[in-house]
C-alpha cells in the first residue's frame, strides 16, 4: 500500500507540475526540473501517507479479529462508578433547544 500511494502521488505531482509549467509558458528545461523536484517531494509525502494508511488498516484488522466482550450495560455502568437506579445528569450541548417531554407528548 505504501509503494502504491507513493507512486500515484509522485506521478500526479510530476504531471501537474509539467502541465502547469507548460501552460504558464516557462522554458521546457525549467518545467522538467521543477516536475522532477515535485515528483520527489510527492513521493516522500506519499510514502508517509502510505505508512499511515497501512497502520490504520492493520489496527482495524486486529480490532475485527479480537472477540467483543459480552458485558451488559449494567456491568459497564458499575465499572464507571454508576449504581443501579442512580440518576445521571447528562449535560446539554450549548445552543440546543430543550423540550419539556411531558408537554410534547400531550
């Protein structure tokens, strides 16, 4: 994945630099040198991006391979320090309108 991403980004950078330079009317030698520099920079960036993509995919693959726990919500609440039947205040985000549920149901 890393080499594919690096190659695609490098070729894309080279082509974009060539087209932009020729469209601007720059001399051909200058356009080619700029395109090669751009290709090298884009290859380095693509390699780093490919490494990140590989890491994310590997972590996702591992998370899918590990079995999920079958804890009930009550057990998870006990781990968080919430007792059964305890009322927990959930803060409302700023800017939202609060609706009284008793009047809205009527």
